[in-house]
């Protein structure tokens, strides 16, 4: 009977995680559920009283809260005029806006956070975080095509096929692979103003940059020979 009640409570706790934003990947929700289940098992396996207290405090969530302070692995987040202490540890998952993995170091004061976890106190002002998503870190890996407008020492500035998107600053490295339209190896110096290129790398929407570039293809190299005029 006790075993049945325990698993019923565990299932109820898992179902409560539906507050994760709809854009969350399914594996993210699964990971968070697993974390909750493991905590429940640990509490139940030690002292039943702890389990009751654990469930009494309940699940915690902050949607679109503002990061106002960082102290080591502890964050202070404000939401609707209230201040919350968010405690993170090695089991806390950090995600960017587009759900790529993030780190605590990336998060800056003023960023907008979504937090999911468990209340650590009866006053419900402290959260032991299972998931912290920083909606202000707008980075994702992708493929971008555009025309080189100017050169820099570390890459170039290019327009994009999406006219509504600002020009992007591309930063390449010694690990970047350059090829021409025939998939033949070329160098960075072969990329010149006016060439149409395709870039694969990490796009930062906030700063309009593409870094960690792995691959660049120059569609204007080699130069196509001019057609021989007919006589």
C-alpha cells in the first residue's frame, strides 16, 4: 500500500511539470522528470516524514523573472515585485533561449530567466533549481548564407538572405574548414568582398555574430571563365 501511494505521489509530481514552456524539447521534460523522481526516491528511502515535507513544499516555477544578482552558484531573481533566491548545483540544467546548453557564467544581470525546481522553504522564497533557462541568451547553431560586405582580421561582415535580419559579423578560426563551390579546399584569404558564402556556426542573435564557425563555402570561387564571344 505504501509503495502504491509513493508511486502515485511521484506520478503526480511528474505531471506537474507541464509548466515547462511549450517550445521545450521532449527530452528536456524527461530529464527534469527523472531528477524529480530521483529526489522522491531518496527522500522516501530515508525517512517518510521527509517525503511528506518534501511534497508539502511542492514544485516551484518562475516564468520570465529578471536576474538581479549572482553570488557563486546562487541567483537572485525578481518577478512581479517579489525577490527569489535560486540555488543551483551540479544537477541543475542550464539552457539558452533556443534550448542549447548554457553555463552559469554566460548569464548576465538583467537577463530574463525561467526557473523550475522545488521550494526549499515554507515561505516559498528559495528554490532548489532543476532547470534554469536564460531567454536572453539567443544563440543556436545554424547555417547562414549571405554576401561578404567587408573584411576583418578574424573574418568578415556579411549580409543575409533574410533582409529583416541585420548584417552578421563572422568570426573564423584555425579550425574552420574553407571550400569553394567544387568542395575543393581554399583559405581564408580567398574570401573577398562581394563573394556569396555559406557559413556554419553559432549564431548570437543579440550581438549579430556567428562564432565557432566549422565550415565556410565560397560560391564565387573559383572564378568562372568569361564566355567566349561569338564571331
